[in-house]
């Protein structure tokens, strides 16, 4: 059993963006006077940055545990997906540039009524992705072409699905 956390080195820039964006959008609101539309626009933008900051805090408080039985998260939103119950795996790439050179990946694992989602800034992301790809093959989970391509992009050859164990 191994537990992973999001490193502060990946969280600090997000905290900075959230704080800076919030200050730049919420700060001018008191000086806008009777400009209701501008106050609403800046207020909504300030709320977006506040929510982004809270989501960063949630990532900081979350621990992801990988074991032979499955994957689980502890913290504000605990969840567990057992390998034998896994029924969906999605690996998506989100680009921050038009040339797709920079970005991050998000891995979503689902089974029964729970799901676990981690992104590539998590320490041990590749270990988790390897375990997910192996579980897909062992338990007959069909991967989308996009998910298969993204596994290959990080150096993991997804195994062809086999007949699920116990069927």
C-alpha cells in the first residue's frame, strides 16, 4: 500500500493564481460606486477565483492510496474504487497551449457508485496509471481510443481487455 499527495510545488502556483485573480477582481468592487453591471461581472469573476482556490485546497488535503485491492482517497471527499469492481477508466489530456506542448492529464476511475479522479501533478501518477491499465486488462474494462492513446503517450501500453475474472 502506497499513499501519494499533491506536492506543494504543484499547488503553490495555483494558490498564487487564485489569490491574484481574486484580489484583482474583488479588490476594485468597493470603488465602483453605482456601476452595478461592473460589480456583478467582477463579483462573478472573483467567485470563480475563490472556487479555484478552494479546489486547490481540496487537492492539498487529499491523500491517494494505491493498494492491491484498489485506489482510495482520504480527506474532504473520500472515495474508494476496488479493482474487481472497476467499470470505467478515462485518461484525458488538457492542453494549456495551442501547440499542445504543455498541459496536464486527468485519470478518472469508476466502479459501482464511486469514482476517484487524480491529475498528473500527483506524486505517483504514473504508478496509478500503470495499475489502472493493468486493472482494465484483467477486469475487461473497455478503454476509449482517446484513453488508449493517452496511456501510450505516457509510456504505458494498455493491455487488450480480457474476459473479466469471475464471469
